[in-house]
C-alpha cells in the first residue's frame, strides 16, 4: 500500500480496481496496444478507470516518465491529441503519478474537455496534497466549469535572449561563443527545438555560463516545455543572481503553469535595477503582477 493516506475521493477512484482482474499488459511497458489507444481516444476519461492500489514497479514508473517526455514533445509539436494519448499511457503505467495527472489535465483543458481536466486535477490533489499547483488549477478549473469558461492561457512568444557580446557577460572561448550565437540565430528563426539542442552543447562546453541556461529556458518555453524552461531559468539565477531576465522568464513559465508565484516574480522583475532589465518587459511585468494579484 502506498505511504499516503487515501482521502475519500481517491478511495472511491481506487476502489474501482478492486474485485476485478488486472488488465493484461503488452510485453513492452512503454507501448500500449492499438486497441487500447483507440479505446482511450474514444473514451478519454478512462484514465482513472483502472488505478493501482500499490506503487508500480520501478520499470513501470520509468516507462511512465518516458511517456510523459513523449507527451511533452507532442505538446511542443502542437499535437495535443498525440500528447493526450501519451499521458494516458503514462497513467496506465503509473496511476499514482500526480505529475502525469497534471499533464493529462492540461491536455484535456487545452482540448476544451474541462470536466475531464477538473477530474484529473482533483485526483492530482488527492495524490499530492502538498502541490500548490494542483490545488490552484483545481480551484480555477472548478470556477471556470461553473461559469462555462475555459482556463486555457494563450501561449505568448518566448522571453528574449541575450547575446554573448552583451556588456557584463563574462568572456567565453571563441568556440563556445560561436555555438551560442548559432543557437541564437536558430532561436530568432523560431526553430526552438534546434536552438535548444545547440544550447545543450553550449552548457556542456561551459556549464557555468548563466546566459546559456537562460537562453535554453527561452528555447524550451518556445516548445511549451514550461517546467523544463523554469528549471533552466532557476539554474541561470543560481549561476548569476545579478541577472533579471531569468526572473521574467520564470514568471512567464509559472503563469503558463498557472502557479501562484508568478505574480510575485513579475513584481520582482518590475522592481529590479539590474542592467539587463528591459523597459517594455518591466511595463509588461508590472501589468501582469497587478492582474494576477487581483485573482
């Protein structure tokens, strides 16, 4: 039995699995049969029909994480239906994953299936009561459902990136500078996946280069990989706390993830005196901080 205590809703959900035979699984845990996938597409809400009462084996948990990664890539490629199926597969592999539930809920919401999204947010809260993100999304989802509205936030352009030649940026080797500037050209052409791969090489060559992590965060933001982008912005700040642009990027990520911390981060950027603050972003951050603070 899992270590957490079952709350009433989750107990009801998990009880559906009791007294029934376990569904057969394909040999490769990362692959669902075509019949299962067609059934899931026809009845998306089936994600909670076959929950587990004990934590799955490590191999299945790893396979579930792989499915989530595939789903994230589908989101980045604007294939929301493909992402939905990958997230459903992840939950069938590990129905106790709150993270998989959040990803699936996001897909349901973006596909205008708000009732299913609310169901998955509720289960995510039950699985991880400490998740502020899950609670906030559930609250907003319930409100939107009652009002007949959608909670989906339109994706903005990714935060800007800084050139390696910008004053205040430490000197880097010529090879690293060329790699970085090549990545920025790809970013400027909106080839975000290619830019992110180029920036992978930059951070491998110079793991202390803060602007490279910030730029990769923006490239990942452009792919709608908001959690990964937020990790890069945080790493950029850890390497160089004098920057302000990663603060704005982090706020944008948290706004897209509908996390409450976004308002505070926008306000922090708006009040910053760092040399890389852009006045148009300061005005935007001030406006968004005010709007989010009123919610």
